[in-house]
């Protein structure tokens, strides 16, 4: 089974731009890639560090092919829901980057 066959969903990747309207800065989002194959999972398990601190996370994880252009500060839109990209992790195998694991958090689009 290839990694690509595990990417069962598609999403759009957006980048933020800002413009000036009078004295106010207006932020807008524009697609930089559409129909990108991905796999979406949630990471809501508790994390324990140093045996003392327990932290719950409501982050989601998206998996992508290694050649997908995505960076912290971008936005993922899947099934009408928006997720802000928090971190992009490259997962390596014996020959290079195997896939990308992207941590993202769902946001209101208002």
C-alpha cells in the first residue's frame, strides 16, 4: 500500500494577505493550492511532560505528500472548515522526506 493511497481527502491551502482600507488593515485569504490530497486526523490525546505537567491539545493533524507547499501561517480549508497551520513537520525515511505532518487548529472564519 502506497502512502498516496492513504490520502483519502482533499483540501485547499490558503495564504493571508493584508491591504489598507482607509486607516484600517484588512486581512483576506486567497487559495494558493486547491484539491490537495490529504488525510485529516485529530490529536486530542493528553500529553504528559516530565511526569508533572499534563496538557490536553485540540490540535488536528493533516498528512500531505512531501512536495506540498505549506507553511506556518497558512490556512487549510477542508469540508467548509478552516484550520490555521501551527507547525509543519517533515517525516523522513531512508531516502529523504517521506511525507509532511501538519499541526493545525480549527478556527472560526468570521
